[in-house]
C-alpha cells in the first residue's frame, strides 16, 4: 500500500498534465452520426469523410494553430439518444462545434439542446426547410436547391404530368406540398398532379406502378420520387418490370446519391435522374483532388472504416464544406466562441469541389445545382448544370 | 414466502435511496457550476431517464416475472403516456415555434387549417389536451382502455405463452405504423418535440429538471411499493400460481383470465406514467419508441437484473442504460458488441440476473465445500418463490 499510493498520485499528476497539455493545442469537435441502427448505412460515410477532413486540416496546421480532436459518439439511430449524445458533447466534452444528423427527426430532437446550451451544429443532408435555428448552419440543399430546379428541368423538357411518390415522413410531405404549389403556378392542372405516400419499408409497389403506367400512357409524364432507402429496390424493380423506362417516364429521385447506389441494383435505375449540388463525376480540379485524396486517406484510415468500393456524394461533400466554412469563420473571429463564430460565418466563401459556395445570413448556402443521369456503374452523368442557387428554407419566400 | 411487511433491509434501502434522490443529488445539482462536486443538469436528467426506464422494467416484470406473461409490447403503453403528456407540452409552446402561430409546427406545414377549418386547424381530439388535468387523466385511462380491450380479447380466447408474446409485439408494431402516418394527426415520424414549458415552468431551467427528476424518483418508489404490496398479497400468490401452473389454478375455481387482465391493465398504467415523465426529460416522443426492439430491450433489462424480483428490473434498467450511455460515447464503434456479449453471458451463466449472483456464488461455495458434483444446478426460481 505504502508504495502504491505515491505511484498512483504521480500517475494522476502526469495524466492531469498530459490532459492540460493536450487541451492547449487541440480543439474538440463532435461527430454526431449514427454508427449503428437503420441510419448507420448512410451516416457512417459522413463520419468517415469528417475524419478525413479533420486529417486534411490537421496536416496543414489545424484551426487557429490547434489540431482538431474528434469526439465520436454513436446515437444509434435512436432519436432520444441523439438528444442525450448532443447534450453530452456540449456539456461533458465541451466541443466547439458539432457536425451531425441525417434525418429530420434527429435534427428536431437535438435542436432544443443546441439552443439551450448555445451550441453550434452543421447539418449536411438535403432537407425540407421550414426551420431556422440560430444555432444550426444548414449546408444541406434546401427545397429550392434541389426539388424546384429538378421540376424546372422537367418542365423545360416538355413534361406536363407529374406523379409525386414518397415515403410518409416530413421531408417528402413538405417537398411535395411545395412542388404542388409550384407546379400549379406553372399552369399544370390539378388532375395532372398525383401525390401518394407509402410507409417505411414498404415493398409492394405493384398497384402504384400500375397507376403510374396508366398515368403516363399519353406521354409527357414523369415521376418525382422522395422514396427513401431500401424501398427504392422494389419500386424500381416493379417499374422496370412494368415496361416503364427513363424514355417513356423518367423518375427523378431526391434521396438517392452515389453512396446509396453502393447497396442498390443500379441496372434498374439506369437513365433515371438525380438532382444535387454535387456529383462525384464533376471534373473540377478541386473535385478530382477531393476524390483522390479521400481514396488515398482510406488506405491508411483508422480501423473500422470500410475501405471497399467507396464513393463520394453530396451529403459527404457538404459535411466537408461545413468543416472548412467553420474553420474560416473561427479564423476570422480569432476565437472558438460560438457567438463570435456565428457572426463570422455569413459571407464566408469556399472553393468547394462543385464550385464557389457562400454562406448566407439565413444560415444556408449559395451553391451550384446539377442534374445527373444514373449510369450502370452507380455514377451520375451530368446532363445539365444550373448555376448557383441561393438556399431559402421558407417556401413562402420563393413561391410567389 | 414473501413477507407482507417490508423487511429491515428493504426499509434501509428505501431510506438510503430516498435521501439520495430527494436530498443529495438535487443539492449537488444546485451547487454553483464552478464547485468541484457540482452535478450537471445533464447527468441529473440522464439519471431521470434511467429511472423512467426502471419504472417500465418494473411493469414488464410484474407481467413476466410474476405472472408469466411475456409482453413484448410494453413500450406501446410507455409511448401512449408519453404522447398524452407530449400533446399537452406541444400546445404550451404557443407562438414560440418556427411559424410563430398558436398551432404546433407540424399542423401548420401539413395544412391542418384546411382539414379542420372549424377549430382553426387543431384536430378536435387535441383541444382538451390544453389542460394539464386532462392530459394527466389521459395518461391513466388511455393505456388502461387499450390494455383492457386487448387483454380481454386475448385472455378470454386463452391465448398463452409465445402466442401472447407475438400478439403484444404485433400490437405495438401496428400502433407504431399508425403513428408513423402523418394523417394520424400525431406528428408522424417526427413526433412531438421542441417543448418549452410544463405547468408554467421553463423546461430548460435547472430547477424544473430537478423537479422532474424528483417526481420520477417518487414515481419509482411508489411503483416499487405498489408492486411489493401487490405481489405479497393474496393476489400475488395467485399471480405466481398462474405463472407456475395456470391450469391448476383454473381447476381450483379461479377465473384466471380476470386476474391476468387486471395485472395487464395495472402494468400498462405503470408503464404509461413512466413514459409521461420520460418525455419532458428527453424532449421528444415519436413512433420509433413503439418499435418492437424497444419493448424487447425492456425485457432484456429485466432479464439482466433478475426477473421475479422487484429490485432486479430496477438494477437492470439503470445498469444496462448506463452502460449504453457510457459505451456509445467512449467506445462508439464497439458498444453493440459489449452489450451483446453482456446479454449472452448473463443468460448463459447468470439465468437469475444480477440479483441472483450472490445465491449462485453461495451455491458454488457449498458445492466446493462438499467436494461433490452431485449438487443440482441452481433452479430457475429463487428459493422464496418455490412452492
């Protein structure tokens, strides 16, 4: 006992010293993405790209001379656990900023926590808008940066009939509500717009596809899909079986990116369209470097990171963009203080892989938008580039 | 035989727990933040959440451990209580939502004013939930009615064992799908969230959090006492007799279906009150709480803690959830393996759960002392439950 006590004390002292030393040259940053449960398949990729971005920044000296120290937690696709983990990151770990959330419900669950503790969250996944928190920056595509341009493209292509199909949750509901109003303002008749929702995990699309077939019989019809996740497999299978193709009735999907194609049979999706602010197939020098660097990083990535068949996609790109915008704002503010960083963020621009992006006063980005056509290899062929669009969360501001 | 009055150990345990939850923890939380012993509101609320789970676990144990009814849908009642209070909390947000109207946000974007024009958008069944007393009453009667109808049909048809378990699971899954639908007027997938105040108290204030924590602790203690009284009464004997051999009880002239129905309704009410206190502390209620895996988790807590005892479920719920909170933060990549291994080890080697470990150790010691291998393995029931 007598010998043990001094050892413990000196050990504790050394530990305390090490902790304070590390606290001086690192800054803690939270990653709040599900690593298990239903959302893990999508969100793990965002955790990976965040770690990659931190390494990228740390290699160049970090932020304000401090290395980024990631604090990874697993909210396990469990919404109350999201709130708990967010609170833990802000209270226990005292992180400077959090990058996280995929589903709207997870964001809704943590929003009160970030407002209560005056935290800072960057949210990277296309969403329905109708929300603006002073504690959240939305690098995600707003409805007018994805759904509206996609419909514009379809209208310009001569489409007159729109079939809106989605999973029954808030993003499809809100998006379709906005699209319906928008289509009507463009002179599309009520009878030529059909809106339908299926539950999560729905597999029987026979009736719906039969209806689409009838609907599209006269031509000039298209499908706007906000189906999410694995329900796309039976939908597109049934779609192809019914003899429908991208020629006679194209489908634009808002929830399918390159990363989802890794687990979908892409042959049924060839020719159908996607609309995002980023595609992996972009040929800008910034994107070539991003893709190449990410692939290089994967080879030396920490244990647990999937190394096979990895791709980049819009949510991943926007996660990375968020980190850079935060870094720039911190450097402009000269501090990690949330209030100062929040003030410095609007007006920040970043040369992202897709082009120049700007953070606006409304916490959303000005970002170029592209239309892509799905190819058999799970990539998009960019068929139209629509130029920069200013994100606007509230639909009554862009719907006249 | 279980004694009717509380034993000395139980009294001491209750006293210690009472001092801890009503005096020590709230006082530590009230200390200034700079104080080294300060307990953050975050930790206190986290404990409050575990205590809600402990109440849920007790309700599972009342059915499974004492009556032999393995309900795999207990979270349905937990969620119903949560929704009932959530509706009240939702209506108290007032104009502090995203749209700054009196209507909850999701009703605005789902265009409820068009659907319910006479009430200004509020569905009629939401209107009475503006009053706390109505919500509080709903926390009791809504799950009671659901449990009574389901239980009546199930027990009258003599649905037993695994079939009963499957039906309860189907019930909660059906409810989950129903609540997922946006047309069902309960907020769909997003559920109810972004609460601001309860009974006029700011939900973000540390004092409100302390109050909620103490209310939860009080609920757990009351639930414990109620379960203790119930299981040690004559009723409790019949309960256990049904568990061990229902046919014998039936042929002795007891209407077992009525007994089971009563326990099922009581357990539903207990779970519901637990759920109601859960919601203001975690800040969200949505249909995924009714998903089948949540109810299974509750059964696992009871199994880990030790079923057929009252302290076991409490230990199991707090222990497993603490481990989950700890592991998802410290070893986020491996927490599932840790929990999975724990469950396997517990069921394989400690079938009586945490509370059974001392008696298992004693049995092992006795075996060691006697140096014989003929001693039987510990029975599935603890000695006091043996007829």
